[in-house]
C-alpha cells in the first residue's frame, strides 16, 4: 500500500482494534472484517440499525433519503450503518454506537 492511501481505523472507545484499507466498493462492515473486527448485522439492508457504529473522523456518503435504520439525531451523533454505507476516504470509526 502506498503512503497516504486512505485507511479505516476501528476503535472500541479509545482503544484501536483494527485497521484496513478504505474501499469505496465495499460496505464498511466488510472492511471491518478485513480489519479483524466483527460488527453485528441482521438485515444487511439499512432497516434494523443492528450494524450502527459511530463515525469519529472522516466522511461517509449518506444517501439523500436516510435508510430506515438511521435518523437525523443519530446522524448528528455520528451514527452510520455499516451494512450499507461506503467511503473512499480515511475514517475513524468507533464500534460503540451513539446512545
Ligand atoms: S444490519 Fe440492519 S441496518 Fe445494517
């Protein structure tokens, strides 16, 4: 990997638990798997919110219409659904979802 390639870092609170290269074609939950981090999923289609985590730094593309598992309050707290969202840039993600 060349220096400066985008990378996703996974945290549990303040402890880093894994890193993997960013890939805009791969949902974040699979990137987590590449990093050795298991994020629970259920519907895998943006409906249930099981795969909710918190985006600490970086940008994740949100669809114009939020998936049913997300709402504006969660988004304001950094909430993202890893089963159906993607990013091409570096991000820090806390696997502990927003309360
Ligand atoms: S697994 Fe259901 S919203 Fe992601």
